[in-house]
C-alpha cells in the first residue's frame, strides 16, 4: 500500500498563508475524486480505515430521477454495514481510498455552500481521520477532515441490494448529470489510478458487470 503524503498544490490565484486556524479540508470518495470542488489549493491522497464504499444511496437529482433514482456511493462504518448486509459478497473490504482537498480560506464559505447544495440528496457532513504512509509507517496524515456521508437513517439510503440487480439499475439509470454507469466508470478508473493496489471489490465488480452489459448491448446492435 503506497500513498503520496505530500500534497499536490494547485495555482489558486491566491497565496496560502500560515494560520493557527483549522484549514477547511474535504475528503472526496465519490464524484469529488474525478470532479473536485472549486478553489482547491492542495490535494492529498489518503484512505479511511474501518469504512466501506457502497452504492447504497439513491440519486434522485444527479444520476437518476425522482421516478427512477440511480445509485451513488456513500461511506458506511464497516460494523454498521455488516448489520445491513450479512450476505455482502465482499466482507473483507474495510479501507476506502480518496483525496483530501484543502480549500483556499478566502473561498471557504463559497465552497461550503457549493458542496452543501451538491450533496443535498441525503448526505450529512461528518469528520474523519485520513491515513497515509509516512516513511513506510501508517499514520493519520490529516485529522478531522470533513466528509459528506449518507447515513443509514437518511431517506435516500437504500441499503444492500443483490449485485446483479444493482448493476442493472446503474446500467439503465440516467439523470441530469448523465448516465449512472458513467459515474461508476469514472469513479472506478479514478480509484484505480489513485491506488492501483486498492481492493475495492464492490466497485470493481459493478464496473465489470456493467461493461459486460455494454458489450452485450453492442453485440445486439451489430446483429
């Protein structure tokens, strides 16, 4: 398991000054990985421990519609997920890779409003510790970063679904932000680039099944 602990800086058009105040850092584990928030001045790859990333959240406003909601990912504590799905085919997943974005302090309020709106469909802001490897040793590299989580008690939480049924839902769903499967593909590709050794079995299995449906559909078209 490798991770670049030093942040990658971006030209934000403003100078970041040292301050004793807590910086506004947001951890992205879903679409934020491939569609970052605005006014980012540093990106730090890292991972969360004791969580799973699951397509267990209905999307009524981005990758689906109110009548036919799509599915997007949320973070769930591993022990909580075990209660929801004793039949999960990937019981050993317990690490979630993502990117921590440090926001330019001058635009903190603007970015908070932007993310609150973007994640309005059932997500709650929580604090998480982000891990990485420093000189070969695992440690918390960013404590108490902010993260949008779809808690099990929110109305958009769908819980565990059979992997075949879930893949079909994702493959067929379309919303204002585009096809649901595009979200899946972009996320899988981003996680694979971010951490090639990541064993995000749930994510990659859904990708495989949806691409098989692509091939089958293409074959029918050719015939």
